[in-house]
């Protein structure tokens, strides 16, 4: 049972990291054009 829980914990942490990375890249993709426009202007 404890093995199952530790495995679950690891996978939750892993998914959290994956989603964080996706969210970060998504934000960068959105903010990059805005940042370049601001710096150009």
C-alpha cells in the first residue's frame, strides 16, 4: 500500500511539473510578441 502511495505521489509531482512547463512555454509564446512590440516601439 505504501508503495502505491509513493508511486502516486511521484506521478502527481511529475504531472505538476509537466503542466507547469507547458504553462510557462504557453505564457512565453503569448508574451514574446507583446514584449518585442513594446521594445520596438
